[in-house]
């Protein structure tokens, strides 16, 4: 029995988490997998009621679980930095989830906004716990004309080495091609260091072809030539932006999954769709559940159930190929419930 902590969060997070649970129930029955779930109401609603996104000792409550399934967090009236630093980032950092894995595909039936997207199937590997999203910095002279803010970036040799090794190993198991994002022509200290460590680690993988791309050129190439990429590794900020751009290239951020991984498996890893809580459509049954369902498939794979994960992804592919299984943001006819029924139906028939 593997234990899953479920954090539905806010807005459509609760809806897509329920959708993912329905699909997980179907596929685990089919494969004889036993998962046990515990729900946590940690959210912006909790913050508004109690002044904190999670209770004291919340991280210790999560520590014994095998994985964490998250919906989305964010709600009007709660600043984004409060919701993010009150829940998501502490989980990532306390549990050493230094890999943020975001696969990108253009599925049959899902139109890319690009005229000639072609075959798109790549993975963005984002460094997830250091880089530009550090806690080092502060504000000075608040409220005065000379007020200033300082935010420090932190790149460690250990941190860059481990994300490089993860990305290179992943590329070796795919099409043996790694692209790393940089901006060493303009950011004079951290990015040259990033490049140096990436090049050192790549030397141990002579079978993996590597390219270094400045982030601005890489963003353009993701739009102009998305089919050329296999694995892209990037720092925390660059990876965050690139993966959202890549999801748009693939047709919708609503289908994009992510995994926050501790590859050592010392701590639980966390799985979540890339999209936000979408307060404007919450409660209307319009949410696209695919990002959450695909994230659940990534969770199954991480937990050691690759066949079940493959079944879920195959069912998603088949449901998206039919307009009746696609939500309206993808040009289809389905509400959230119908999209889930389509995936479960294809699971039953696979």
C-alpha cells in the first residue's frame, strides 16, 4: 500500500484533483495497485481563515507519504507570493525536490497555435530549489524615494551538477540530445558558472549531443522549431518561463503536467498540473483535467508502476483525438466530467 497526500488547493484545483483521482481509481483497479489517500485542506481559503496556508508542523505531516498530489493554489485577495511561499516552495525545498520535470507533446486532435508544429515531444528539466528563486535579499528605505529591493541568485556546484546529471541521464534514455539554457553573455557570474558546470558534467556523457542556447534565442527557437528539441535543462527562472511557453506551443497550458522530484527518493515527490487555480471558471465544470491526469500518470511512474502510467497516457491520447473528449479550451465539446469519462472509457477499452 502506497500513501498519497492530496492537496486539492483552490479554484479548479479541487475539480482537476477529483478528476485525476477518478482516473487513478480506474487504472489502479485494472493493475491491482493499492493506493491510500489522505486529503489536506491547505489553501488560500485556509490562509484567509487562519492566517497560514498550512498549519504548524504541516511539512512533518507530509514527510511519511510516498507522494503528494497537488491541484493548484491561488485566489483573489491572497498575494501570489504569499500562496507560493506559504505552501509550494517550502514543500519543494524541505523535500529536496530539485527536479521540476515538464514533458511537452503535441497530441493528435489538439491544435498547436503554430502553423507547422510537426512532431513535438520534448522535456523541460527545470532546476527547482535554487537559482533565481532564492530567499536572499530584502527591501531598504521602504516608502522613501530612494527605496530599493535586492534579490540574490544562488547557484551551487552541487545543485548545478545534480540537475545536469539528471538531464543528461534522461536524454541518454531518449534521443541523446540535450540543450541547456543560459544567458552568460549578459549575466556575468552565475550563468558562466552554470555553463562551466554543465560542460564538465556533459563530458562524462560523450554519447549525448549537447547544445548551449541563450535564453532569448532558445525562446524563439521553441516557437520556430519546436520539433528539434529532446531534453532542455534550465535554471529555476528560465525553466519556469520556458515550460509555460512550451505548453502554449503544444496547444494549451491546461494539458501540461509537472513532477517535482527528489530523485534520491529520500522524501516524497509532488505532482501537479502546470496551470493555475483559474478563479474565473472555478465551479463551472469547464476545467481541463488533462494536466492533472497526466501529472497523476507521472506519479504512477515514479511510484514504480510504468505500465499503469503508460495506460493512462494512452487513454489521454485517445480521448484527445476525439472532439467529444476534449474540453472547450481545446476546441472540443466536453465539460470536465465528460472529459474524465472519455479517459476512463479508453482505459477500460485499452
